[in-house]
C-alpha cells in the first residue's frame, strides 16, 4: 500500500492506494503538480476539471467505438 500526503489549504490529507493504480496516481500527481505536495485549492479544482474533461473525451471515444462495432 502506498501513502501520499497532500497539504491543501494548510491541512494534511493522507491518501492510501494499492497496486498499479497507486503507482499511476503518484506519477500523474507528481506530473500535474510539478512534484509539490503542498497545493493551492484553486490548482486542485483546475486539475479536477481537467480530469473530468479527459474522462468525458474517453467516454465519447468509447461510445463511438461501440457504435462502430455494433454497426459492423
């Protein structure tokens, strides 16, 4: 199990994750926040909106592929 501590608005939060997801999350988090563990709430909000958009795009692409597969 991996534990990542993030300081947000002056308060520490521990995030505990396991397996491949933990590794991917930690790498993505370090990339997104330039290796910082103390982040501004505004930065977190923008990161969340960005991830929501990425998820929207992926869901749209999945639906397009399903439509193509069903159409064949």
